[in-house]
C-alpha cells in the first residue's frame, strides 16, 4: 500500500470516470480486475465519492436516460441498475426525475419493430415476449399490442 499504488488507483479511476459515469461496484470490479488492492481501492473511491467526482445517483440518472432512449422498459432498467449495485433510492429518484410514459414507450418500441399487425395468435405471443424482454409490464404490453394498429 504505497503512494505509487494509490496514484495508480487514482489515475485509473480518473480515466474511467472521464469517459462515462460508473457505479461504485463497477469501478471496484474494474480495479480488482487490474489486480489492485481492494481495501486501498475502496478508500480512494470513498475519497472520489466525498469530493463528488463519483456518484451512484448521477450514474443512475445517466443510465436511465440511455436505456429509455434505447427503448427499454422500467423493469429491465431497474434490474440492470440492481445488478450494478445501485441503491433503491437512487434508482427511484432517477426514474422519477425522467418519469417517461412507459405505455407510450412500449407502443413506440412495438411500432418501430413491427410494421404490420400480427397474423395469428402465435405471432402475437412472440411480439408480447419481445416487449417483455425489453422490460415492459403486462399492462404496458397489452396497451401497445391493442393500440399499435388502431
């Protein structure tokens, strides 16, 4: 745990955060993959958090904006943020700040993917599974399928 190790960790964190926001868990994983000391990494990262250079709340907001733009639903976004070990309060605040209309989002995703009405029930089930994979709820999926070609 020398000053050289601390400097390497600081430079690595700075480099990673200069490209995009990262969650604390992502940063610790990336530092561990480089073979850097986990306890020293946590202490340097804590300093970054204290100074405001890293924020899970800011990461969550950025992540939600990107995923909504890609046409993903709330359930999938929540699951991916949890996998990145972002706190529930940060997830909630990020989703509330953007507050997209999930029903209209599901409809847009459906219309972008499919230009014609489903030919039969089997095809409709396939389309519904696609929207479920994208992270939309059953109510949102039903709305998108019903309103798509009305």
